[in-house]
C-alpha cells in the first residue's frame, strides 16, 4: 500500500506546485475579460463608486447596457457589416487561393519552393507600411465611404497566407488518387473539384477561419478607410463611435466589447495551433 | 503585396495628399521633412523603447510559462486555452478593457494598489493617472502589448521545446550536464530557428502596431507615447499628407531589414 500512495502524494504535490505557479499567469490573462464582463452587467450607480469591493455586484445585474447598444447605436449594423465583410473576404480568398495553392503544389512551376518563403516574407511587411498606398487605391476606386473598401483590402493579406496554407494541404494528397480520377475521365479541374477539395476540407476550413478572424481582428484598415458611422466594422465602430468626447459609457462599451470578443476569441483558439504551425513549420522541420 | 509596397515608395517620393489627386515627384523631400521634425525623433525613440522593453518582458513571461506548460498535468489543455485568451481577442476590443482599467478615477488597478497600501487613496499625490503621466503612459502601453503577446511567445517556445527529442536530453543528462547547461547548449541551439521566427514575427507586430497606443492615448500626453505608426497615421490620414505619412512609415523598414536578412539567410542555410 505504501508504494502507490507515496507516488500519488508526489503527483498531488507536483500538481499543486504547477497550479500554484500557473495561477498568476491565468489571472493576468483572464482578468481583463472578467472585468469586462462584470462591468457590462453592472448598473451605473454600482459601477461608479469607490468605496465598495469592485469585483462583485452590489446591485442586481442588468441587461440595460446590452439593450441600449441595439436600440440607441449602430451596433447591430456594425455586426452585420463585419459578418458580410468576413463572408466576402472568405469567398474571394478561396477563389484565389485554391487554384493558386493547387498550382504551386502540383504543376511543376520553376521557383515554386521559394514561393513559400516569398509569401512568408510578404506576411512580414507590416500593414502600417501598406495602408497609405492602399488608401490611395481605395480613394481612386471611390470606395472610401463604404465597407466595400475592406472587402477589397483584406484579401491582400489573406490570399498569400491561405495560398501557402493550402499548398501544404494539397501536397499531402497522394498524386495517385488524382491520376486515378484522370484515368476515369476527369480533367485537371475535375480532379481538383472531385478528389482534392473533398480531401482537403480541413485545410479549406482553416483558410476560411483565417479569413474570418482577420476581418474581425483588424483595426487599422477599418479605421483608415471607412468613415461613415453605419458602415464601420464592429471592431472599429465600438472604440470610435461609442466614445463621445470625454464621456465614456463604460457599461455599454464593455457590453459591446464582450459580445464581439468572446466569439472571436473562441474561434481563434481553434485556429491558433494551425497558425503557430504555419509560421514555425516552415523552418522547424 | 509587392505592388502596394512599391506604390508606397512612390508615394513617399511625391507630394500626394488626399485633396489633390495629382502627385508630383519631389525626390527625397518627404524624408528630409521627417528627419527635420522633432516629433519624428521622439516617435523613433518611443518605438524602440516600446519594442525592446516589451520584448524583454515577453521573453521572461513567455519562457517561464512555456516551461510550466511543458510539464504533463491534469487540465493542461484547458489552462492553455485560458492563457492564450489575450492573444486571441481582437486587439481593439481588449484595449478598451484596459482603457477602463486605467481610468483616472475608477481604475481597478489603483483600487488594488491602494488596498494593499502601495499608494494612497484617490486625490492623494501618489495616485497614479496611468494615461495622463508621460512615463506611466508609455509603461501602460507596453504593459498592454506584453499582456497581449506573451501567450504567443509561450506557445512558440512550447512548439520549440516539444520538438527537441528527449533522447538527446537524456544523453546530455548522462554526460553530467546541469539543467542550465542543457538549456543553454542543447535546447537553445536546436530551437534557434523557431525562436528567431517567433521573435521576428513579434517584433514586426509590435513595431508596426498602432491600435494600442492610438486607442489608449493617441500618442499623448505631450508625445510621450507617440510611436512611428501613430505618427504615420496622423500625418498620412488625419492630416491628409499621404506622401509624408508614407515616408514616415517607410522608416520602419530599415529597422526591420537586419532581422529579415538574418531570417532569410537562416532559411536558405537550412534548405541544404
């Protein structure tokens, strides 16, 4: 009996150590979200007081800040804008990245291996260098007053990355499967649509998630290119339109932030491993 | 991607602005104008402080967290999911939460500090106004940046650590090496490429990120937090001098160039 128990005690002690060491990290990481959530549900008199313990409710929680957002601001419109933008970006990205990734993976184009590195390098040219020239393009096309500007701009970021991502996926599909399809009478295109794409669904989903999260995370392009209040994506609308002068309505601000932040954070959590693989995989192996 | 970059170069050499679509070639005039303004040097200095100080703290927090997450323990996936939250939230959203935590009166950080007795109560001389005092404001921006990206450092490092075969570590242990020796002479050289990539990505993100400073302080008080991207945005879009703005943002490039060359050489070498 003594043997297993000491092992178990050891394990428990080890776990306590690890949890103890991890606690500060978890608190640091999660506290701003908790603060956001509790603020969003507090009544105003409860929010602006200095005597009481601020981390819990002293008056009943309220939905008031949430309903205010939908009745008195463009919040609903921003969410719709963001979703529509993200959907367009995903479609455009796939239309460009699927053929490009396939071509790079299969057709022996000279220099295809180096293209991976090239795409990688373009990903490193920061948006802050690109947004001014893009501002020029946007204003030449007369798009600066609508969210269509963003549908035009985001793919410049998503297409290179997704091409690279999909190239990797297409390479893992055995060529024999395609050859078999071609023997059965499919063309290159037919083999791509009927064989390669169905096998690569995870890769394509990853590309779609990437396009979505990028559209929902961007701040710079939305801030620079879209001026009218009802045209903004939600990540720009909340910080720029809900703050009027020096008056901050923290309750509704935090409610707005919470409703966008949580879903995006969850989506991103799924995507994170792929993203890290994408940027380290090129050199790790 | 290449085209906008070249166009950016062209803009920087012209006097383009939002009102007047016809641009004239003005040579290096915009760069000269940038180099002659005091704000530019302040912004350059702030950018470097912002990036370097941030990188040091991210490195420390990221490495320790990566070591902890490397241990097998119950609920590891869940904990990992929690600690990466800062990196997965849209940046403009999480900065709002920080802005509220830095509030001049109802700051929860100050409430806590005052409770444990580090500072006095509201109204006393040592009550910090996070976004209103120059040094504190820069520190506040760096804190948000570190908070947002330390999970990224940790996860990149974790990916690196797990790629080191345990046999090699065991062999080194048999040879009588200490933990620090194993870390310094076995692990670090083996994961150097991954470290470099992670470092590079993070530097690019940090150096070029405008949202944190823009939303927290707009570069104030008195330019104390003005960094190059914010300056480029204010000159290029808000003041409408596209050429000037493009020139300022292109100054980021020489800062990034050595890193990129280093990376490219590393990638080339590993291909053979």
